[in-house]
């Protein structure tokens, strides 16, 4: 008769720590905010030109904010979690 092996409780190691997930959510929020800054500036009448589409907010600020969000997101993914069991 074969002996049954003693099963150990399963522990799941998540790829990221809680801090990584928090930073990822912040990065996604920054990216969404950048895209929100790009909204608008169109004209209801296609025969009328609206120069508001070329504003500083849409041409410069929004892409910079979105790019910062993507860089922050890469940082959040690459950040190593802190070791909680450090020996001093």
C-alpha cells in the first residue's frame, strides 16, 4: 500500500507587492488624466475652423503628462519590493 504524502499548504507569491500595485494604479490615473486634457477643441460646424484645437494644453501639456504617466508606470512595474525580513 502506498503511503500518502503530507500536503503542505499552498502559498501564492504575487509578482508585485502591494506598493507596486498602488504605484501602477497611480500611473494609470496620470495617463488617463493626460488623455482627458486632450479632449475637446472641435467645432460643431465642419465649415468653421476653431483655433482652440491648437492650445498649449492640448499640444504640449497633455502629451507631457501622458508621457510622465507611462514613465511612472514603467518605474512602478520595475520597482523591487522591500524585504520585510531584513536581518540587522
